[in-house]
């Protein structure tokens, strides 16, 4: 599959003009054999620095692309952190284009310096376990704090399926989790548009839906046969990432479910032992939301006045280390920007959206058959925290989700 990204740009039915830095996405067998053709086609010439880690350097033996400079990083202790990336940048030899070969961390070692230097960035994914490859967001530790910061997206993405097919089953499952999360992120976005008038783009939502369908069909096949449709799975990740560029934020790809990954990374009190790669944590968040949203659909809400999060609650749930950042994030709480009665008035429409979600039983079977992690204990979270982990994680980001809306509702 080769995606010409221009089809998504220009004046949209939503009233905005969408742009994309990514011009071409290639997801094919032996794609690297044609890498130079793609570079020439897009005018990506000049001095080229290619960034690997020792694992992807070995993985691509015999298929490495031409480079004026190769940088091979030690994967031990390697993190997407400004200090580490800027140390690597001291080695750069006047690049005019940076190519990153690897997964999420290595992508940020290409994206960050390309953004800082104002030069093109090209991505060569070696697996498809998340949808960050075509995003314009750098999920890195900046000034000591984990942030999702807008930076540059790759002009070209070349995913060689001969390499991606070598991914271990754990990473295949993680990729499935990251895209099935769109069941929740799209529902949260649509509900927020309904009750708060939040900006919503049907075209971008349709692209996210298509990515979800690609992955769901591939997941059903994988569950039934054990055979991974790497082409469909990888393209689903690429399409989902493009939605972030088109919106210039992650709304279509990330809702209440994705905050579980942030919770695990932050390790607040009682979650110190939590661990898991991004997609695994997102899978736990998605399944928890599926259960909670179906539970809420069977109830009738009443509006109650908005009250800000208290410092006492925040300090109890997040501890002294994290509390100041959480309080700052929630200083202008989105819940205070609209009348909670709007949720109640639109509850029949919201209930219809929630009823349309896959059932708890359907999702549990699919996750289990695909070898996905989806329960709290799968990522080191005590099952006794299951009833409150969504409410805690909802405070991490000031984004309107149904989980967050529960604070201004009583249910019968």
C-alpha cells in the first residue's frame, strides 16, 4: 500500500483548511529497495544522517540505506529525553535531512533534532506497535517532565514489511491495543462535541474510523488464525497518526483510555509497580472504559454543580511530587466551561453511542484471543484499584471525556 497524503489536505467540510507535513506513506514488502526513488521523488536530497540503535542497526543488516553519517545509539537506558537527544545532536555532521530507523524512542531522536534544525525528517519504522510514526507530536521528557509536544512529522514514511514481520507477538498485540482504543477516543470526542460544542471534523473522524476498521478486521483474523496481516495493521497505525497532524492534536486518537498510559508512566502512590509498553497500558484503559461506558448507558444521570478538584484530593491520589503539575493542568477545568445539564439533555444520544460500542464480552474474548493485555493486573496494577483508576487518570489531562463528565453527574 502506498498512501498519497494530499487527498486529506485542503479546505474541509468542517470549515478548516487541513495541512500535512507527511506527503507519502509506503507500507510494502521490500520497500527499502526503493527508498532512494521515494527520496528523489519528494526532493529529499543533501547530506543525510541516519539514526539507529544497536538493535535496529543489526536488524537492518544488508538493507541499510545510504548515509553520509550513521549514528548508532546504545539502547540500554535510552529514553526520549531532551538531555539525551541534545547530547546526540553534538555528533551531528551538518545534516540536511535526518532519517530515523526504529520504533518510538528512535523516532524522537530523529524528530526532535530535525525540528530544532528546521530540516526534513524521514521515518523508517521497524515495527508497528503504536500510531506515533506519522504524528507531529514528540512524546518526550522535556525539562524533567513527560510531555506530548508538537514538533515535526516525517515527510516520508517507509515501512518495509519484511522487517516489520519480525516483530514479536507482544508488540503485535500492543499495536492492536493502540488502535482498538479508537472505540473510546472517537466516542469521547463525539460526546464532547455534542455537550460542549467542541470542534469536530467528520473527515478526520472517518479516517480514524477507517484505521479502526482495518485493525479490527486484522485483529479478528489474528484471533481466529494466529496470522498477522502486517500490511493492514501497519497502515491502520499510519492512518491514525495522520489524524493527529490533521487536527494538530490527538483528539481523534486519544481519549480517556490513553490516560492509563500516562498514569503508568507517572507512578503515583499505589501505582508504583505499574509497568507496560504504551499499547498494553492503553488496552487496559480501553477495556476499563468499555465496561464503565456500558454501565453508565444503563443509568439515568442528573446534573450537579461543577466543583474544582481539591488540592487535598490531588495530593492524596498523586502524592507531593506530582500534585503541583496536576493542579496546574486543572486550573482552568474544561468542566467549568459549559452547563452540566447539557449532558443530561443529550443523554439519549449519548446512550445510543455507548450502546454501539462492542460489548464487554466481545472485547474480552478478542483481547484474550489476540494475546493482548487488558486487565489491571496485566500491567502491575492492583485489581482493587480498578474502580478508581479511570477517575484518577482523568485528572492527568484537562480534556473532556465521559469519565471526566462523571464529576458533574449523579446517576440513578
